[in-house]
C-alpha cells in the first residue's frame, strides 16, 4: 500500500531541511532509536527516515513530497505519548516538530499566547507565569511533553476539575494538510462560529488529519494563592464519597487526585524509604487556588472539615513550595515507580462517572486476581479518569503478550469511557465510526498521515514490533 523511502526521497528531504536535519541509515542508528517508540512499553517500530523541521514552510514541502511518493508520515512532538501515536507503525518518515519550539508572542491585551508546537508544556507554564498569566492544562508529563502533542492527544491533567483540558484553551491553529496546503483555523477570537469548528476537530486527532505548526492559546490571570492537602483514608469508598461531598459543598478544587495503597508502596520501592501513611487504603491530593487569601483559606478549612467528618485519618496542609513538593512526591513518581517495579507493564486509561470509581477498582482487582497479576490504579478523582496499570512482573513474556489484549478488553468492558483504537467499536456506534472514516478520507485521501492510528484496522506494511 505504501512505498518505501528511497535515496531520491532522502535527497529531496535534505534539500528541504538540510542534511543535518535528516537522520537515516545504519550510521545514524543510535540517534534513530529514540524515534522508534514513545512511552508505551513494548511497542516500537523503526522509521525509515527522521526529519527535523524548523518551519511550517518546511513541513508543507515535506508533506507534498511524501504524498507524491505515497510514503507514510508520522508527526512527533516529544515522544511522551501513552497511546503509541508517535510510533511509525507503517515505517516511512517520522516528522519531528521538536525544533519548532519558540514562544512567539504573549499578548496581554487579548490574554493569549502564540507558540510553535514543539514548545515543552512546562516551559510555556513558566514563561506565562513570569508575566502574571496562567495556562492551566497540566498533563503529569509536562516537563517532557510538547504543546503540539497535547493538542493531538487532547491532553488533560490534574487541574481539569476546575480549569478544563487542552481543548478548552485552543483558539487558533495553523496546520499543514497531507497535500502540503497550509490552513489557518480560528484565531484570537473568543467567539468564532464561521462554518464547522475545524480547530476542535484537529484536537485529539492523534496527528492523523494535519500537522499542527502554530497554536494560539487562551490564558487566564495567574491565581495568587494556593493550598495543597494530602488526605489519607482507611477505605477507598470513603475517599471517593468524600470527593463528591466536597463538590456538593460548592467548592471546586483545582485538582483532586487519588492514589491507592499499592501505588504508594511502589513509590517506596523506587525511593528506598517509607512514605507517610503507607498503610492507608487511599490518599487524596487536593489543591485549592484563588485570587484572595481569605477565600482560599476558608475553602481549605471547609474541605479539611469535610474530610475529617467523613473519616479521613488526618489532613496534611502545604502552603509553601517545599511542603507542597513533599506532599506531591508520591503522585509525581508513580509512573517511574511502576516501571521500576516491573519494566514491562501495560497502562490503560479509562473515564467513568466519579461516583463509580470504587466499583471500577473492585472490578479491576477481580480481573487481576483472576489472571494472577498485579494491577495498580491511580488518577484524577475529580473527573473520574483512572489510570489502570497491569504489571508483568515474572510472568513469561509469551503469556504476557497473549494476556494484555484480554486485559484491555476486560478493563474497557468495565468502563467504556475512552476510545482507544481496538476498542473504538465498544465506545462508538457504526454510524459515528463511518463519519470519522469519511473525515479522515477528506483530509488525507491517500492515507499517508499517521496510518494505523485511531481506527481499529491497520493498513498493510505493518512494521511494528513488540519489544
Ligand atoms: C509520566 C507521564 C505522565 C503523563 N500524564 C498525562 C496526563 O496527566 N494527561 C494526559 O493527557 N497525558 C499524559 N501523558 C501522556 C502524554 O504525555 C501526552 O499524551 C502528551 O500530550 C504527548 O505529548 P508529546 O509531545 O510527547 O507527543 P508525542 O508522544 O510525540 O505524540 C503524541 C501524538 O501527537 C501527534 N503529534 C505530536 N505533535 C504533533 C503536531 N505538531 N501535529 C500533529 N500531530 C502531532 C503524534 O503523531 C502522536 O499521535 C503522560 C505521559 C507520561 C509518560
């Protein structure tokens, strides 16, 4: 279905971006390795060539060349994805946007920032915060992911409870179609209802419709005050019921994260020391922010009272950066800790109504017991987003490879909340899938942009390997 990358195509790419920005061949094997995978454990595929673009113009020329040659192109930001989106499963070109990493403008009058896609999310946070402004979306990977990747994945983060997710902040996009045509969608308009909302269509499209080359994001004023609470509970159900009680009291925390005990124990193993309240069944991490100290204080006192009334063991309060870092340490280290505990593991991401998290966890643990494996859960209690991590531990690799699709299907049956490729059919109707296929064909008639993603079937030429 696709053609291979040949010497002529490589020469064409070198002409566009310069030979230094084209990586191919065995002599570049070391540099190419990092482009074979993202953060999905066990999924890798070799690109035939990696191209590092530095402008929209270059991206347009690369796409024109690739479409004419019928060679697949996989856009890549920082490679921190957890869905395999940046893995070139059909080979071809990996188009890296990492060098397009400039913050172009911070516009105080319109409260907007214009950036290139390769800007690291944490760098954007620091740049706008230095000017008293705030970009709230905060994927836990913010120091290692790019804004372009956040848009393509529709990234969320702990602060979604109060502030929403990436899609709520994108006002305008410049993007390159597979044909090489450059389109400008939206802009610095708060209300824009001209035609269909193509800006939102590109968000979460996993780089399958167009390559994003410039982004205009909405900002808000930086909240001046912040308090963080770590609250241990003896019982998981009580912890989740407490979250509902806090929200019912008309208090909207910035974040409400949960960690079950197994995740705390995994962090202990990584750090080689004991964590606070290590024997608690669940920890909640609650953050409150606002522009007035008295209002934030009143809220955190009410939240603390609700937690203690409901049976929390204690409420630890952080009002300064050092204490805050200590309270958040376990939450920030979980993914690293799980990799340390079992270098091969499998993560699924599901969303359920908040009140159903305990039910979901009970089901997940039953599935784990049935298969004799360890499963560790943590996530965003505020919006019901649960990360389910199955650990391979000492299971033989063949058994593990056979088991993971079974586990995924079982987890998704428990919570049809997210739309991962092979489970798309469980979450969407045939009519919806047909519409999506039609959209893909309109944007990308030759199917060259990030093939093998979003839709269940994978085109021929599958070069993915399990590692
Ligand atoms: C420790 C850890 C914690 C995480 N926490 C969160 C979290 O809290 N919330 C969350 O949502 N995710 C989280 N993630 C997942 C991941 O960080 C996000 O999905 C992030 O948005 C990916 O950004 P990236 O730049 O690394 O993208 P990549 O992995 O490089 O690419 C992701 C997808 O975006 C596409 N893409 C990248 N750039 C462009 C572009 N310019 N134009 C078109 N398509 C493009 C790629 O083709 C691919 O499909 C976490 C990951 C890790 C490892």
